[in-house]
């Protein structure tokens, strides 16, 4: 096995164990030493893979967002689906990824609370991380309007509404500890049916 592949595999293993530390300790109390201990390595070895705990945390989020974005683009490119079906499939897919990554969501929520206590702007950070996903949703709405499949709605407002359903899923899964977000999937379909132009 090549060195870059082995290095990446080790990074993935560290991420999994670091996530457990973040879940157990919270972002604020998780330390680089605790992560190294959980991985069974020294801090010096951990520095080979990551600079600090924030980099570990950000890398976890980046991997999740890259997976979601890849899936979104694949659905968007599916010529067999109409605009409403694409949007529905994309948002439901995002909600399903959130359900699968509930532990990471809990850590993200903990981190955002930590930021809000330290006079940082968590809203700015979230917007920065999710801007590409929101852009994909907005462009899919515009494509549907241009294709005559979606009513001429205010794209910005509808994008906010659809993204709000995603944020609601995060809240229900992490704070309310619901087992899934199935009822929101129905809400997505109903919302999108309201803007569908019937053939």
C-alpha cells in the first residue's frame, strides 16, 4: 500500500476516535492529549496528521460536506428526474446524511455553543461552510423555474425555507434526540408540491 493511502487511512482512524472524544468531552474539554490517548499514540505522532483539535474537527465537517455535495451534484445531473423530484431527492438525501451522522451533529452543536460563548459569530461560520450547498439548492430552483416546472417563486425565500427544513432536522436529531426526521421528509415533499406547476 502506498504511503499517501496509508496516511489517509490513519487520518480516518484518528477522526473516528477523535469524534468519540468530542462526544464524550464536548469540544471545549476535548484536548489534543485526550485524542492522542484515545488513539493509542503520542501527541507527537498525532501532530504528523493534524495541527490541533480544531483542524481535526474541521476536517470531519469537511468530509461530511464533501460527501453531501457529491451526492447533490449526482442527483442534480440526473436527466430522468424533473426539477421537483430532484429538489425533493436532494433535501431528503441531506436529511438522511444528517441522520447517519448524528454523533458529528452533536459535536457541531456543542462547538457552535462554545463559539457563541466566546463572542465569535457562529452564524458566519455556518454560512461559510454551507454556502455551496445553498447555492446548489438555489440554482436547482432557478433551473426548475426556467424549465416551467416550478412556479415563479422568490428563490431566496424558498431557498431559506428549504434550508430551514434542514436546520430543523439538525435540531430534532440532536437537541430533541428524535430517532429520525421522517416527518420532515414528508414536509419537504408537501412544500415542494406547493410550488410545482402541474402538467
